[in-house]
């Protein structure tokens, strides 16, 4: 099978990631809301993947953001890539046409459902993928989980069915190794029971490998090694930035420290 | 009633390939033929109710209609958040078929009792709840739901109401906007008096203390089989015609009563008395008979 890869150069992708990082930080400060830690770690791999699927390929897929608190990351990507500007512009504005702090299905036509409560996304993705299998459709369902979320029982229950049913689901785990949850080594347990792909979200070749896996039919689990508040040096991996909002001084300092890490 | 419903569903899935039945390791014996004939449409999902509800929401989003079957508390209590968010908030229509009603599994203890399903589902805006009184009615309601593929809940009880035991009562007409479905049925004596009205919410009502006595003394009886907005509007019109109203609700009545009172608005004319009979909220930690739980633990709450 032909190897596929992003046509956009690594430097152009770094520029997009830089712009996206700044947008997320500024928006959180502007509206005094948002989970910037997970939004930035997830964007590190989701931005190139959505860029490939939407801009380079016009790929038919569905997505569910099981870690719905990272909605700011998704909305920022949709805005940056001119897919839909409304959710980002109206994010947590507290007006009648605003979008709340978790993912709303009205924001993106590829989203299967709204989300926010952890552990709900994978069962829904599984049901949708089952209907695609019945229709003999190859449309993959991308389900994005957080590593902390992996402690939810529904995800382990879903794994019992997904591989047996051979559903076309791509489970992308934003493994930002949150300090609050690392007492349980969920990545080791997942690897013990199912085949996984352990990738770095800061490796362009790993992201290309992930895009290849998304285009194949069948279930795949991809662990993306990331960091909370990725690319904001000296602020990375600090648990207070899971849902912490930068004030004006902190924002200014963060923006000075944005440095995109993306290797070949 | 449950065997009749499962048999009907087994027949329906052959005619409609958009129906997907999910069993919570219950009903496998009754559905075995359907499982063999249509394995992709009948799945014994296993003992993972929260995941099963989430899975059903995904099925609905994919253009199919899921029917979920298990024991009441394992669906409504354990998977409450999934029903609230994955089904209702996300507009993913599914039929939940629950076995056990309030105390059908009375001798199995509080883990298998669920006298608060209706009130909990009403409080998260579930739009269509039903507790059929007879096998025939349950099939009629099921057919209606499958035809319209609504967000729906059927509370299957092991009890049925045999109206022929009350020979003084004859069926009377009432106008329902939903012609295909009788959300409630009205029975009246020949005397045309409007003194006493008895209202039953589901077949288990007859086990509540005083229920039989009041049915034998009433001028009219209403059996409510579907709880939706239309039912509340129509029922209030009936309530306002009578002087005394006796309401029997064999489960936690909180949300039903709140909705009724909010629609009655004014008590200036009739009724002058509304008395509610319902089971006490409790953990029945013994091997009681179902009828004994109701009989010995009926609470009377005066509304006006």
C-alpha cells in the first residue's frame, strides 16, 4: 500500500502550531475560561492530522473528542484552518450564541456528538463505527482520549468489543502524562492487553505514521506522547495549567516562551 | 408482558433492518432465534450497561434505532449519566426496555428494586415514558414507538390490570391528539356523577393500600399508560371535572406530581381534594412479596 504523508513542510507546520498555540493562550485570557493544558498537548498531533484530512485530502471521517474539555484546542484548529470560525469566535462569551467550555456537536459537522463527561466518547464512537460496518462503509471514527480519562471503566469495557468486532476506530490518546494521574500507569496496562502504537507528538515522521494508520481499515490505538501546555517552555507539564487561566502578565510571559518542538 | 414484547421485537427486526437490539445479558433465551437469524441486529452486549447506552447513542447517530433491554436499576441507575448525556442531551433516540418495574424482583433485595426510574427520567426531560397495563397495550405502545423511532422508555411490569374485575366500570371515550396511541384510558360507571375520580399510573398501582377500595367506590377511573407532555395536559382537564381525586402512583411520584400541579394552576373550582397514594422511599432489605411491599408501605400524601 502506498505510503502517505503530509505535503506541508515541517517548517510550515511549525508556523501553524506556533500560531495555534498563541491563539489558544490569548483566547483563554480573553474569555477567562478554557483548559489550556490539554488543548495545547492535543493540538500538537491533532492540528497536523486535521490539516491532512481536511486541507490536503478532503478525507471522509468522523471524530469525537472524548476529552471534551480540550474543545478550545479543536475550535482553535477549526478557526486557524478556516473550517469553521464561529465556535472559536463565540467560545465562552457568555452570550446566547456562545459555545460552552466543552465540545458541542454544532461546532463541526464531523463531530458525532457533544462531549465533556469523561469516558463517554469511546462507547459512542464504537456504536457509530458499528453502523458504518453494517453499511459496509470505510469511514473511520477518530476518538480522542486523555491519559487520565483512561481510568474510566467504560473505556476498558469498550476495548473488549472494539477489537473483537474489528471496528474501524482510531483511538488517539493524548498522553500528556498529567502529574495528577500518573500514579496509575495506564499506558503499560493498555499495552499489556492490546496492540498499541507508541508515538511522539513532537515527531513529524510519527505523525505521518499515524495518518497512515488512520487511512487503513480496522481498529488502532495510538499513544501520542505529549506534554501539558506543550511548546510553552518552563510552563510545560505543570498540573496547575490543566484548567488554569493565565492573567495578563502570565500571558505575556507565556507568549514570549512559545517555542515549537517538532522534529523530523 | 416481557415475553410478548421480546417476541414482537424478534418479528419486527426481520421487517426493519434499522432496528438493533442490545441485550444486557438478559432476554438471551427469548431472543435466541432472532440472534441466530439476524446476528448483526441482536447483540448480547454483556454486563456493561453504561457502555451499552453509549454504544446505542452511537448507533442512533449512525442512522439506526437501538432497543436496549436489561433490568431497571442497572439501566436507569447505573447508566443514568449516559441516558442523560449520550441519549437525551445529544438527541440520540433509543428505546429502553426495562424489566423489573418498582419491586418485581422484590425478594432479591434493594439492588434489584427501582421505584424511582420514572421520576429520575422525567427530571432529565425524557419525553416519552410508558408503563403499559396489559400485554395487548404493551404491543400497541411498542409498535407506535418503533414506527416513530422516538426517544422512549417502556417500564415492563410482571403485573397486569384486569378491568373485568370491576364490572361497574365501562370504557368511555376521550379525545387524544395522538390518535394512534391511547396515552390514558377512561372508564366510568353509568351514574354520570363527577364526585370521585381514581387515577392509576401503571399496573402496580392496584397493590397500593386502598386502591381496590377506591376503584370500587369511584365514578370514573383513568389508567395512565404513557407519560408525556400531552398526557399531562389532557389529564389535568379530566382532573378539573371532579370533586375528589385519588391518584395511585406505585413509584416515586415527585416529578409526576410536580408537573401535574404546575399544570392545574388554579384550585378555585374543582377538585376540592386530591389524595396521593405511593410507596414510601426505603430500602426493603428483606425477602418481601411485591404486593406486601406496596400494601405495608403505602404512604398517603394530601395535595389539597
